[in-house]
């Protein structure tokens, strides 16, 4: 499979990083904007509630102060009829929401009952006053409610005044020594301010009297006719009597977790202290969610647009940067096809591509010179090559070409010498009915000397192996023989393991060899732990230690030499263990033959035309378990 181009990989890598940064910035901005939006809506609602409550308290508080002042003046002063009327007129004139004022004296305070009683109210554009002989004065007393102590205030339950065209009214009464002064307040302006209060699109407000009576509410028929106790669902407080008590407690607060007509709401409430009333403001949570969704959609649209524009800019930039490289690649392909006179593209810049072009030019000249020398030496090398091919066939013949099938495991191995003959070898042979010995080794050096040393080492391993003898003991015996007569100080790295078919136990010892890779059936990849022990043939008397692992059905074990990981491409880049692990994960579910052949193809594809520098040997084992049928 063709790998993606550098431009594509560059675009992908830069796009991934920049996209991650962009999305992170947008995500953080969205979360901060979301938190700011919710906090701002909550803050505005709270401030609206408090501001409206304060706005209502001003006229009601002024009326309460007027009532107290009138009561105090009547208590401590001496007024005739004219002065009393002027006092009431002044109290009405000073408060634009006060419609009328009534003064009543207790009958037993004067020899003539109601002599000094007065009733003053707006009539048209003037304040007119009548005394008890001219007007019916039972209105204030009827509205006053329970008896009021001297100096105290009492608010009546709000009511509709038929004389004023169903205007909302409330009577405020203040007692003094010998009588009662009452102010009638027109609540239409105040309730209008409450009705005009809007939170988002559908949020609204309601004003409740001290006993829970709705003074104003958006639903028709509730105002001054129903109370919160009888109609709790009007503010989402059905089945919540404790929340109703909290609402009417005279303390500001927020009630959450309630619904009106199935929609979640949040209820802000604030007391109207002068009258003991409560202002309730309904915040619809659904509209907050709608605003949040709109914010999310906007942020997503901005992010996607920015991402598309950024990807386009990155792609165009990457193509522009790699265009000289693609021209160079096209020229090198012509050179690789044998057309060595192909001119290399000119690159005016002193950068990596210029260096690469100069390097290819030098390589092309060297290649032409090499071909000339090669042609001259081909005849002389033909005879040597024929003899080495024969040696190659002989060497491969001593390695097991076909491994007998076994019910407990499947095994496949392959060796590719870097030269006609090499120093790598592998082996697999039965120790008894339940145990097999697995061997892979790499002799230092290449060519004929390594091949001869390899033959000796392979023979010694098989001779030293016996039932019941652990791999560490085998290595010690082989090391003793190799080190005894080794004037050239040649050595071999070797991994030896004994597999118990029944239990899957793998006893292994390692003499300086690459640790095999164990791919578990569930996908975990781990190297067999390396003991870091000495190579064979260097020092007599070296000791080796056994290690143990256990294979489960479906596990795969890969043994390899360093010719795999040290394979290089044209840029002298090593194939490396990381690429080997990645390839093993990709091919690990296949048979050992598929695994070995696939890895060989991966290494060759990586190296390309680069000559093989070292012998490549692979052995793959798939453990099926003791009870697996043959060929499973």
C-alpha cells in the first residue's frame, strides 16, 4: 500500500495540531461564554427583582410614613375641622398613589359622635373633603381589618374599587389615641410596573399580598380573586407548601427545581417590606437553554468555518513547499529506472531540498562510475557468485525448511542472509512428547566465517538440549564449548526457550539476543523480559538464568534477529522496534506464515532499494492450547 505523500502528511500533522488548538480555544471560549451568559441572566433577573421591589417600596414606604405622621400629628396636636381637613389634603397631595384619606374618631371621645370625622379624596383634579355629616364613612373602617394598637399600621387586603372603575386599591390604616386615620392607595400604577417587568421572552412577575392573594398576575382571573394557597400552580409551587411558606416569609431568595405547565422555571422573590407583600419573578429555564443552544450553534459554525479555511491554507502551503521535492522525486524515479542521464531539477534556494538535489547529483555520478567498474568486474565475480550460491543452498539445507504441524501450536520461520551465506539460524525440535525447544541466534559478522560458526553453534545447541534440561543450562554448555577454542573471538547472540504444550508455560534464557515480542490474544503487546546476559563464546564459565512466561490460547510469539530492526532505508533511517511493533499489531491476527511473510514485506518496503546490511530471521509461533485440534 502506497504511503501518503509528504505534503499530505505535513497537511495532516499541521492540521491536527492547529485544529486541536483552534477547537480548544473555541471550546474554552464557549464554556466561558456559557458561564458568563448564565451568570448574566441570573444576575440581571436578581437585579430586576430587587430593583422592582425597591421601586415598589418607595411609594408604599412613603404612604406608610405619611400615615404615621398623620397619626402622630393627630395624637399630639389640637385641630379644628379646617386644620384636620388641610392635614388630610396635604397627606394626599404628597403621595401620588394615595387616592383618599379618612379620619375617624372613636365615638366616646366627643359628646357628639362623628363630629370631627372627615373623608378627603380626589374628585377630578381637586381634593375634596367631607365630614361625617356629608359622607358615608364606613369604607375605611370596613377595610381596616383587625384592631390596630396606637402608633401601629395595618394594610387591608387589596380590593377592586367599583367607584373608580375596578381600580386596584389597598387601605393603609394608622391608629392614634382616640381614632384612626386611613389612606386609600390606587395600586394601578404599581401593578403596571410589575406587569411590565419581563425576563427574557416569556418570563413574568406577580405581586402577592401578605396573605398570598395575587395583587397582579399575567393569568386573567387571578388578580384579587385567588391566592397562592388555592392556586399554587400559578407560580409552579403545586405540592410544595414549604416553598409557599418560604415565598411569603419576607426574605429574598430563589426557588429552583419547579415547573409551570411542564416547563422548568426558577422563581426569584423579594419582600415589599412596608406592606409585607412579596414580588415574585419567574425565569424560564427553557429560554436559557435556547440561548445556550444558539450560542453553541454559533460557536460551532464559527469553528467549522475557521477549520475549513485553515485546512485549505495548510494544504496549499504544504503543496507549495513540497513542489520542488515532487520534481526531485520524479527525476530520481527516472534515474532509478536506469536513465542516469536524466537532468535533476534546478533548485535556487540553499535549503534541505537543494542539499538533497546536490546529493542525488553526486549519487548519480557515482552510480555511473560504479556501473562501469561493475561491468569490468562482473566476469570475475561470476565464478565467485556461483560458488557462493552453492554455499547458500547448503547452509539453508541445514535449517528446518518445513516444521511438522502440531495440535498445540502453529510455527513458521524464515531466514534471509544479507550475503549468499550468513550467520543467523533458527531451530525447533521436540524434547519429548510435551515439550519443544525453540532457538533463534545471530552470529557476529557475515559471510563464510559467520556461516561456519553458525553451523557449529546450531549443532552444539541441539546436542546440549535434553528433556528436563532448562534453557539456561543449555546456554552454559554451548558457551563452554564455543569459548574453549575461539582464537578469532567470534560470538553469537542466542535465545533458547522450552514450550510446555499442555500448560503453555514458556521457560526461556537469553544470551544477549533481541527480546522476543509476545502479542496477547486480547491485543496487548509486550517483550519477554530480558535478563541482559552475556553473549555465547566470549567468556568461559558465564552463568545464565531462566525466566518464565505463560502463553494463553490465541497468543503469538515473535522471535527475530537485529537484521529486522536495523534494516535501513535510502536515508539510513533504521526500521526500528517501534515500526516492528506497529506492524506486528496490524498482522498479529493472521497465521504465523502470514505474520512472517507480512513482516518481511514491511521491512523490504521500508528499505526499498537499499542493500540489505544484515541477515534477517523471523520465527512466529501461534499457541492454540493443549486441547486444540490440529489445524485449528
